[in-house]
C-alpha cells in the first residue's frame, strides 16, 4: 500500500490545523484590542453628548428651579428660552487691586455712573452688567443651531448598534428629592446610555464581560451623568 498519499494528507491536515491555531491565537489577541479601540471611540462621542445634556439641564434648572425629564421640553427651552448672561469688559490691574478695588466695588462704581468717580479709579471702558440672551447662543454657540439642537436627545452610534437601525434616545429622568436633615427640596436629574445602546453590534462576549464587571461593583453598565437616587453634583460616572 502506498503510504505517500496518506502522508501528504496528514501533512496537509496538520498544516491547516497549524494555520487555524495561529489564526485563533492572533484573533484572541487582536479582537479584544479592536473592541476596546471601538469602545473608546464611541464612548468619547457619548460622553460629549452627555456633557451637552448636563449643560442644557443646568441652564434649564437655573431658569425654572428644577430639571426636566422631557427632551421635547429641553429642546424647546434651548430654542426659545433666555438666560441671564453677565457681561464683563476690562480687567483690574495689580495696582488697582492694591488700592483696594474689588469686583464688587467696580460694579458699584459703574452702577452709580459718576464719570468723575469712574475716571478717578481708572475704570473708563469697564463694563459690568447683565442681560437676557437666547439660551442656544449663550451655551451652545458653534455647537448647535435651532435645527441641529434636536440631536441632543440621540445616543451616538445607536443606529449602528441597534438591530433595527434606528437611533435611540438617552434615558432622561428628573426628580425633586427632599433632604431629610435640612428639609430642602433638591432637584436632581440623570441621563444615561447602556453599553448595549451604543456597542450592541460588537462582540457579544465582550459586552457581557464589561456589563458583568460594572454590575459586580454595583455600577451602571454604561455611561451616565447625574443621579436621581442621590446628589453627586451632576458628575458623570466616567469622572468618578
């Protein structure tokens, strides 16, 4: 019996096995790296969006005394609302401060409008006043316009991560929490996006791994800003 065909077959099978083994070894190293790189890229965009929501909610709270859980309400505020903006022109020199001038004194002098007093203190050209200005231009200049501001509600990459190809909105909540010791009503909000919402199209096992890791530490499996369960100064969980 000719053993050469069998020998060649065995060699071929061993070669294929070696190639496959090498592939799986390399893949086991490269795939997690690719996942991490994609995760970081997408999370950078999600974090920027959450920071924008935080900025918008803080402005809304300053005007209304509470946060909102409605993106419709928040977008309408950004498009049509106004906030007080301080206007400051002129900077005190070291010499002026050594003579006792403070920002409060400068504001008082300018309010009195006495030209001689203003000149005596070297405050010609100084401005300290406030005015109501459109919210959108004040806090999101060169970021959103009246049309694109509606994008603030959507999770970046959610249309890629979703099986149906549809964009998903951030989960937005707002509450008024009464503080037990002080009795003060404290407004709180949170906005969040789960790992699944922006990574759902990537490796399933990697998503399960990072989700379990967060849950083991009793942390939200995704990105979140603010907290409706306890005050956290509107911090993001990536900042903690």
